[in-house]
């Protein structure tokens, strides 16, 4: 899963990227883009690892991409923005970082600190970019449908593209209207921006964290998820070791760094869930799409497990957590044997029984 950090210039994307990657990556100022694998923080996995003391603990991971800011305020900026948007198209989801911090020392895009106006500017461009793609496609399909080589599929796609154009003209993202998997497949090759889930992050000043201003209704309506954080604070937290981090969080009155919540929000926005495998060798969170069947989940671990699948032995995390021990969970009858078409749930602890 690949997710891009985007937004207007100087909104704090690279600072946030540093916090996500614990300062291990170089800056993405200027033309360069940077990529890093980031663990999805998961307290459930930590608890499993505390219990089994495995040789290895493996979190689910997301690939984050730090993209330079989109500058629509000049011709040169717009030309660069087009290139950056081409990069955004190749990702699964977008994190839009909006500046909300006041700091006279940091250049303010269009001389304003106004997250709502910034969102409107970015979102309008995304909607317009998609509308151009869709309109071009409609023209092409209409021409093709006049030829003897026309097909039923073309007519169906035209109907879909026209519905998309209508939504975009009404300033609604395509994620709102395209739910049917068949239709999603038809649109996939166009890599439309507004089909992607968007997590909107408001980069607040450190002093604003206690009482963040309310979110504009427009943003909460458009976004898959919204999140407040102070990127500079997160960057500081990221430099600390686990112990110092816990102490600092306590001082701040927070349970964990906001970037942990961000990774989980991204994960959820992409309709991903995890199941766990556990033992003394490894405790691991396996990312899968929501709705995945047990046999396919087994195939994620190893193709042999799918091929020789007999049953999945499943206990849900909440039952295990409540009883505090696998043995107690087993005695309480919380373990189930599920077949190939069982739909795996987020937080299932799974052992595959197989025979090859
Ligand atoms: N006061 C304050 N400064 C911040 C905050 N976040 C970022 N900055 C500063 O703002 C400047 C720009 O931050 P970056 O993280 O580089 O911004 P960016 O969005 O990556 O910028 P571009 O990639 O150039 O578009 C830097 O000087 C940061 O130190 C914040 O929350 N508070
Ligand atoms: Mg940057």
C-alpha cells in the first residue's frame, strides 16, 4: 500500500514524513520525492509480543511518499504541480496536510493561514484534473461508438463516465459514487485522484493542541478521516527512544504519538484490516483487504497454506484480551474452527491447519 503526503507548499509534509520515519529519511524539499516503509503501530500486536516474547515482531507496513508542495500560485509552480499530481495518481490513498500553525518565520502560501481555503484550493484542482480525464474519455468513447467496431462495454463505460462527470461538476469526489467493484475496475486504469481515500491532517501549532478549532464541515464531508497534530511536536517525539517517548507523551497528556493514529487512519481509509499469527518465533500482523476469505488470508502467509488448507483456528483479539491468556480463551470455548470461505475479521488471531 502506497500513500502520498501532499498539500500546499510549507504545510509541514516533510516534517510529518520525518516523524513517521523517525528522522531516518532525507528531506523532500525541492524536486526530490522520498519514500519510506512505515510500521502501522498496533497496541494489540505489542501485547501479543509481550506475552510470547517472540524472536521477531512484524507490524503491518505502509509505504509513505513525501511529495513536494503543490504551488498553484505561479505558472512555474503549476507546471511542477502537474508532475507531482502524476505521482499522486500512482498511489492508493492521499494524506493532505493543511497548515494551521501561525509562525511569521515560515512562508505563508498566498499570505494566509487558512486550512479551509487551502483545502478548497487543493480539492478543486483534484476535481478539475479528474474532470479533464473523464471528459477526454467521454469524447473518445462517443467517437468510438459511432464506428462499426463499437461494443456493449463501450456503451456501459460511457454511461459510467457521464455519471462521473456529473458528480465532478457538482464538486463531489468519485469515491462517493463509485462503489461497485466492476465499475471500480473499469476506472482503474485512469488513476483518478478523487477515487482515492483522503485523510486530511491539520498541522496545528503546539499551543493549539489543547483546544483545536472545530473542523470545517466541508472538509469532514469530503475526507475519509480527519486528524489534528503538531508536526514539530511529532518530529521531536520521533527522535526519542521508546522510554523517553512514553514519558514525553505522559507529560503531554496523550497516550501515543499522533503519527500512530495517522498510520491506523490511513490503513482503515484503504479498507485494510489485519489478522495476527502468534508464537515464540514470530508475532505478526498481516494486512489484508476487508472481506478476504480465510483461504486467501492463509495464502498471504504461504501459498502452501492456501493449497493444503483444512481449517483456520480462530480466536478474536477481544476474547483473548478479555480473558488475558490463550489457555483461558480456549477453556472458555472462544476458539473456533472456520472453513475456507470464512470472512476474516480485523483482530482475528489465526492458526492455519493444513496438509500438503
Ligand atoms: N511553527 C511551526 N513550524 C512548522 C510546523 N510544521 C512545519 N514547520 C516549519 O515549516 C517549514 C516547512 O516545513 P516542511 O515540513 O518542510 O513543509 P513541506 O510541506 O514539506 O514544504 P514543501 O515540501 O516545500 O512544500 C519548516 O521550516 C518547518 O520547520 C509547525 O507545526 N509549527
Ligand atoms: Mg517537503
